[in-house]
C-alpha cells in the first residue's frame, strides 16, 4: 500500500489551496471546455463536507439557485480547478452538515467565525 501511495503522490501535482472546512463559504473557479474553446466559471456556496484523504479527497459545495438547491462535488486535486477563494469562515459543530438540505431562508444561515486581529 505504501508503494502505491508514493507513486500516486509523485504523479499528481499538489496545488496551493487555502485551508477551508465545512461551514465555510467558498468560491471555486474552474475551467470548462466546450469544443475548442475554454472558459472559466465559478461556483459559490457553502462547503457541506470534505471526504477522503490524500489524492482522493473531495469536497461538496451547496448553493440555492432560483429556489432549487444545487450541490457539486469537486476532487481536491482536479486539474480543472483554477483557484479556491474562501469568502467567509463559518462556525459549525459538525464536519458534515447535511442538515442544511432541509433548511431554507433565515434557518439556513451559518454563524460567522470571529477573527481576532
């Protein structure tokens, strides 16, 4: 197993991504290829979970668009991800906040983490 992990670590390039966790509001900029053209699109929402470890780690982001909840799963080491920007740090007590799926409106707010400067 260690041999496989070493090879997979060598083959994938580690990106410099900011630290974020569940409850944080992030914007993920990623590239979309349409035919011969490429463009950058962003997905802004709340991180529901981070799952896995190492090269196979993924994170799930949720946003509400026109009253419909939309979730998207991104692999951390995906080559389509250009950058991740942490907009707000949320204060939650769980690492997987799937209870946000049933909440809407003011109930769906997440307290912001206080920063001491």
